C-alpha cells in the first residue's frame, strides 16, 4: 500500500511518488508487488474512480534504486511526457555514495555501453548495439573511503549511472552486480533519484519533484558524509 509520505505531487494529470529501494517500478511478470499497481489502486481510492484507472509510469528506476517516479494519469499527459523524455527535455538529478575517493571535485563521464543479461558493460564506440552515455557529477563530501556525489543525467540508459561509475573504479555502495565491496541490505544500493524536472503537460510550465533522502542511509553511512545533503535539500 502506498504510504502518505511517498506522495510527492498529485493532480488530475500527474502523480509523483518517492519509491523505496527494493520495490519494482512496474510488473515484471513475477507477480511481485510493484509501485505502478499500488499507485493505480491509490488513485482509484483517493479519487473515487471505479473501474479501470488510467495510470502509466513515464520512466522507470531500478528495483535497487530509490527516489522519484512520475506517473501519467491521462493519455494526454502520457503522450506529452513521453515526447519530452525522448527529446531529453527533462532534468534528472541523482545522489549517490560511491566507493573510493574521486580525484576531481567535478567531472563528466562519457562511455559507450552495451546492454545485455541484466547488465550494462563498457565497450568501444561503434560496437554493435553500443550507446553513448553521458553524465556529469559534483562531489559533495568524502569520508572513510566513500564519496557522496550529485549526478546530472544527460542521457538515460539502463544501468547507466551504475555502469559508468563502476567503469571508473568507483562502484555505487552496495551494488554487487558491479563489483561493489560494501555490503548493504538485499536490493538496496546507495543511488537515489533526487529530483525530476519536466514541463507540466497541461500548464506548460516547468515543475520539479524532489524525493527526500532515504532514512536507511542514516544508519548505513557516517552522518558526516550525509551532512551536505541538508544544505542542498531544496536543490
């Protein structure tokens, strides 16, 4: 069941939810609980909509990742938001804690990644099926062999952030799929979709959705490394 604190925004066209780590965004065919089905039930109950409820995820985040997931509640909203995503007109910011100390305070990663077998792998430009992946990052703090980074996602491919940081020798904490050494609870990695900005499909003005830092981060990581997040809580 959707918890009240998960709801970030709701109107007739949009529903933004802060997904907890460990939960599927959409049905995988396994019959496991997923956020989209729960959101559809929430809309039916809260808006008193009998019968089939129109609701579709505009984008997905990995099961192990927490943070903003945006749903369209009308076909018009879905069409217009899908167009924005295809044209990369939205802004996506992530927070992550990675293993090791990054040498530069700011930087950008550009890799060619190929996807398969539920992973993304670094490859060469021109390789069949390879996609050029681009992100920028800013270091917020470094403690105890860990680095807190804020990431702006320029492209948005499967496992992009996870694979790109791993390719640089700095896997995301808890991400065993990409050779991280630090253990975290099952289906939990230190990657959080902090902020999504889009143009509202009917108001035609920019709107941002922000997901608060997951509470479990405070028990898993030193408080000193998380301190900058309080300062940037409105960004």
